[in-house]
């Protein structure tokens, strides 16, 4: 079943220099019905800004988002953006909302780097002002990043981790990241194993994709890994490296034997409840096994219905092409 779009149009193409991130993955089968395409997100971003009044704000009156989505590492792309804006001006407005606490101030939803450029150049920042609640704010912020697709995998994973810690459910996080539930679970597993302080020390690692971060997260669990990490990341040679090189140096140090690390697929846990509250379900999916536990008044009755209709349901599953091995 297609997931309902929780926020239509709250996206924005941020920088013209955007390039595909290592953390974006092809979606097949059922995933196509769950998540909108990045092209659609980008088109909705353009529609969202059409017809809205663009105002010029003093950048000193605009505060950052309450949830960070970037690992600051290196200034090359920022300096390119700054030079472009200095030469031809700000082409695309940022999105802000009235500050939820402080009267007369704003909070940026997306466009953090454009805001920083305006501040450094001593210019007003072009912005669209929209009153948004916190939930809509984080979805808009995440979807905009997905549309321009220039966050690395670990930045997306760290953003997901912060949303989890803030108490947002997986449906909101999936919509914010334009990622299905399985991808969000993998992001969560990586950031659970790798300490946040180490992620910050490594940086955004723009060329490092999901599988290599999973590998690192498993290497960290090996005996003696903490001692090796401490000795490496505190060295001047490590600090002087670029972000991708820091990641590679850390993996090489932890896996000197060069043996492949056994991967453990994290279990995907979901819950569901009928609108009449007569039936609820807990689903645990590891990829190879899927356990469904039914509870509440209608559990027995629905369980018998499910058992009696498995042949028909599986035939529908095959007809819809949902068994492509996602």
C-alpha cells in the first residue's frame, strides 16, 4: 500500500552544486509504492515556492533548526556556494518558520548554508516564511535534503538518529528521509554501534556508502577495537586527513587481517492497530523470517481468516510483483 505523503511540497533544491549521495539506493518492488521518487520531491519543491511571497530577512534574526542534518567537515563546497552567491546573488529562497518560542525571530527549516553565506557576506537572506509545527518542520527539512540528494549516508543516518531520540516514529522518519523502513533500520543500527563522537571525528565521508559504514560498525565491536581507535583518532596524521581518508584509515586499522566482516541484518520491528481497536499486530521481520503476533479481541477470528486465505493473499502478492527480493 502506498504511504500517504505526510507533507506535500515542503522541499527546496538547495545548491546548484548538488551531487548524488552515496547513501541513496535503488528501490524496487514494494518500495516503489511506499516512497515518492526524488524527482517528484524536487518538482514539489518548485511548486511549493511558486506564488509565495519572498521576503528579505536579517540573517541575525534567524536561528538554526532544532535538529541538525549536517556534519561540518571541510569548506570547499561552502566556499563555492559563497562565491556563486556573491557573484550573482541568492537564486533560491530558504524556508523559515516563526520561532516557536521567541517573538520576532525565525527558525530555519532548510537552507542553512545559504543563511550562513548571507551572514558572512553581510547581506539580507531571501526567505519564504511558513508557520509549521515541529513534526512538519522535520519532514520538510529531511525531504528537502532528499530532493537535492547531497547528504552523505552517515549524515542521513545521524539525522535519523536525532529524530529517533526526539521521539518521532518510523513513519515520520521514513517520510523525512525518503527512505523505506528497512533503510531507516539500517541507519539506526549503524548509529547505535558507532559512538556519535567518533562519527563527528570521521566527518561526513561523502564517498563512503552504507555497506562500508555497516562494516565499520561491526569492526568496532571486535575485541581491542576501542584501544586501536583511541590511538588513531588522536594522532595529528589522522586529523590532517580528509574525511573519506579518515574513514579508510580507521577501517584499515581495525581490519588489518583483511577478512570480511560477518554482517548481521537488524530485525525490523513494526506495530499496527485497527481503527476499531479490536485487533493489533506486532511484526518482526529479519528478511529471512517474519513473525506476526496478533492481539486483542479479534485476534483469534482474524487469525483463522488469515490462515484460510493464505493461498489467495500470496497469489495477489505475486501478481503485484512484490517478490523481487527487496
